[in-house]
């Protein structure tokens, strides 16, 4: 199946600087968790890796296998904010699950550097399915003082939680349905749009409807969630 | 042949059931839209009206005689992990927007723990959305599921090297389906479901394709599975047009010609050229201000202190993008924001009319364009807009007349802005002349512009030759276009048309299969 990523990416990257958008839109590298290195000549040095990172050559980096991951992590620790944003964009492309990368990215979840922060919010779900990631993004989406960061946390929840198990996915949906009952209209809107991104459905919900209309829709969503949960038993 | 007889009998039974279940007043009918048994001495024909093969990286799609449900061959789909993509067999049929669609196929997997996906989808492709995924099966490590109402619902665990037959009866308007699954040699179905909401619970979701792939992006599947006897039908009397060439019911030049691309761009935003377009004095613009009106939209500053011109630019560019996606509500909203900031921007007023045209709201459109013409004088963009409205109404000769005065043979443009406008006019004129069947005049236009951009104008010249019934001239011209640097791969398909019309079946096949793939590598 052609799964057109460009259509779904438009709204979530439209507010990013062109360079970052170009980097993210370069496409995912389907992660090879088997991670066997395909490059006979050995790992590249840091200079070469930086060259590949800045050129968004995720496929070339991927070809080295997961053995290059410690080097990437070390580079992240030593880099400035701009460098860390570049590396986070590559982590996004690689889709390699890594507790080490998750910890590094989580440490930047409070940065006010716009480029780094948004890239980290997108990349976290690409390196981890730890529950703390979803919780952190939900927290950002509902409480961060910055509307940009709130919106982009929603994008990350909508499109980038690629390692979630089915059970985790259902828990996320449950949290979103709860948030669709929030008193805050923006929270309701973001939550419903994230849920729509996952399901393709509104079930008659809109964040701006009167409470009684929203309640009718939320009942439909709750019934839907119940049925989904029953499939996990 | 036993399998084939079995399949044929089942197809016939289902056709009868479909017919019998129709409302009494309706005429019972069944039309096969696609039937692929993958047999025969030569591999079946790929094309836009049959099927297409994707074999990217190390995955493969090939005929196999090792395992088949009927006849001598099936198709083996083999995925390989870690190569960044998945193999695909994608079949096409006439778009169905009403009535019921019947889909039947047989499938066998070597290792049921490996992931694969099967789907019926529409023009929205393989997304959970209206006109996207209608029916979706996914085999996972813990069993087969069908995705209904956006919920993966468990079916059962497949057994290795065991054929299963799937029958789907999809009610397009209701957005629901019936699903029956038979294990080989069993008369009773393993699964018999009715009234299942389609994948995204979207009534009216149309369908025009069926797809068989490995996994859908995680790239860890090593699945090997076999597909056979793919039959798609409709429960109404339809009269699909006949095949005019291998794999296609229309020549590629009619569906992929350069004029088709221009048609798709009708009623899209026109470029901003100068300060008059924005209704502001030229002296008020800073360097780079006009460039803001080119996509992509630039981000708004976090502190909310934005230059109003920049805000208007962002809103207008966003509106244009929405217009391209036919999100008319989004386009209107963004355009309204832009017009609030720059109410005198004549280009925004024109964009409003283009939006109406693209939305099909053509009543009074040409009158509204005439009103703008009184303010703008002889701006070619208005002439192009008028020609779009005429063409949409099928008034091709009037459309040509609207834009023709703005085309000058041999003209050389003095500035980049004039070049942009000149290209707009020339592209539109070319498209209109083709639409009006005035091929000789189209050739004159092409010939006049060829020296400026040989790669693209030679491609167009090739199309005109083909549409005019001169495939030899078309073939030679397409080759010259490629030699001039045209990298548009769809030229190869139009060369396939020319080769076919010249009677060169081998060349036609090779060119067509360079895009649509081939099952001719048998296992």
C-alpha cells in the first residue's frame, strides 16, 4: 500500500522552519531492530557522522546498524542545542527503540529552544514506547505555556508513537477521550484531533459544540473504547 | 481445474445471492470488474486498469507454481525486513460509489506469525478516512484481524500452508460489509460476519483498488504468502469500457499527458507579481515581502508580534494550499483572514473567484471575473481565470479565445514576473487547444516555445503527435524529450502507447512494465 506520509505531515510541520521540515519530510527509515551492521569497513568517525546528520542521511547511518547508536548518544550529550536538534531529527528517522536515547531526549523536553523542543517532542515516540513518553506529551499538550509546544505535542501523539503496543494505544485513546471532556476548549480540540488522526473518525464530536452535544458524542466514543478494550481480552 | 471450478461455482453462488438480495423492483445484475487467476503461458498484464507490482529493495512479487488455489499459478508475495519498504500487488477496478461490491480471493501464508495486510480502498488511498480504507485485514503475530470502526477485531489464527478463501460483500452507501472466510476443504465458513462498519466507519466510502502487501512500515516482516483467484464484482449492470491497449482502458496519453497535469491545476492560486496585487504602495514593501507569498507558509512568531503583511501572506498561502487539497472550508477561512488584513488586495479577490470555480460554484463566475477586469485592465491572469471558467463549462473555443490574445509567438520576457505570467498563459493555452481538439494550433504553440525549455515542450509535442494519430512522430519526439533531460517517467508510458499503436508489442510491454512491474519472473 502506498501510505502517503506527506498528506498527514502537512499540518504538523507547517509551522516548522523549512530546514527542519525538509529533514523530517525526508521520510522514515524503517527500523531494523535486528541491527546487523551492513558496512564492512567499520563505524564512521564523529566528523563523518556529523556530516551525515547535517545532510539528513538517515539511511546511510542506518546501514551501520545499531552499533553506531552509542556514538550517536555520546554526540548528543556533547552537542549544543542546534546539534542536538539535528541529532534528534535523525533519531526520528531511524525509529530505533532505545532507552538511552529516550533518556537523552526526555532531558530536553523542557528546553525553550524552539527547534530542539519540537524535534524532541516528535522523536520521543520514535525511540520509545515507555508510558512516560505519552504522559509527558499529554502533559505538554494540556499544560505547557507555549501554544506552539502544546500543538506540536499533539502532533507527536497523533503521528509518532510508532512503538506502542495495542494495549498502550487503547490507554492513549482513553486518555484522549477523557481530555475531550475538559473545560478547556483548546485541550478538547487537540485531544479530538489526535484521536481523529489515529482513527479517522469524529463520531460527531467537535470541541466547540455545546456540552450536551459533546456528551452525546463522548458516549459514543466511550462505547467504542469499551468495544476496543474487549478485543484485547 | 477443480479449484477453478470450485471458485467459479462460488462466484456464481455469491452473484446469485447478491442479485437475490436486491430490492425486488431493481433489476438483478452482476458485473465482474476484475478477475485475476494469474494463469496462462504468459504472465498477466499489468497496467492502470489491471494491477501494478511494487518490488522495492529486497521484497518480491512473482508468479509461483509451487502453491496455487486453482489453475497452474498463484502470486507469491515475499517481504524482507530492514530494507525500508514493502512489496505490493495492487489491483484496480472501476470506481464504485454506490451499490455493493463483491471481493473474493484465496490466500495462503507460509508462517502465520509474520505480518501481512490486505485491503480494499478508494481514491483516498490507504488511510483511515472517507474514501480511504474500506476493508482491511491484517495478519499479526497473534492472529488475523479485520479493522472495523477503527478497531482491530480478532478473527482467528491462520494455519501454515493452508488455503483460505475470503468473500467480502461491501455496501458502499451504508459503509458496511459482510465477511465470510473458508478454510480449504471446509464447506462451512470459519467466519461469517454481517453489518461490519467499514475500516473508518465512513458510509459512502468509495473503492477502486485492492492491495496485498507485507507489513506497513515497521519493516520487520519476513512474510511469504500466496494469493490466487482475485475476483471483484459489482451488484449492478455496468458497462466498463473495453481495453484499448494492454492493461488499460484509455491510452496513457489521455490519462497521463502533460495537459492532464494542467487540468488538475485549474482554479489554483495565481502568483503574486507586484504591490498592486496586494493593494499597497510599492514603496511600502521591504525586500523579501513579496517572497512571503510563496509556499510554504512561514511560522508565526511565538510572541504574537507579527508584521501584518507577513500574517496576511501566511493566511493566503495556507488558503492556496487548502484550495489545492479541495479543503474549501479551510481555504475560505484562511482567505478571509488574509482579506481582513489586506482588504484592497485584488489578488485575494481573484483567489475568492478561483475558489468558487474549484468548488464547482460557477454560476455568475464569468460575470464576477468581468467586474475584476474593469479594475485590473488587461491582466493575463484574469484572462486565464476566464478561460478556466469557460473550459469548466465545456466552452472550449471561447476559453481559447479568452486567453489567446495574451499569447505572442516568439515573445521574449523581460523580467522574471513576466516570465511567470507568460508560462501561465502558455500552459493554459496549450491545455485548452488540446481540449478543443485543435491539435495543429497546439503544435504551433509547442513549436514556438520548444527552444526555451526543450525537455518539457518536446514532451508536449509528443503528446500532440500521439493525440493526432501519428505514433511514429510521437515516439521520436518523446525520445528527444528524454535526451533533452526530461526525467518524467510517465513519458515511458506514452512511449508505450506509441509502440502499441505501431504494433511493437515487445517494446510496449517493456515500457509499460518499467512502471507497472511484471509478474513474468516465475518461481
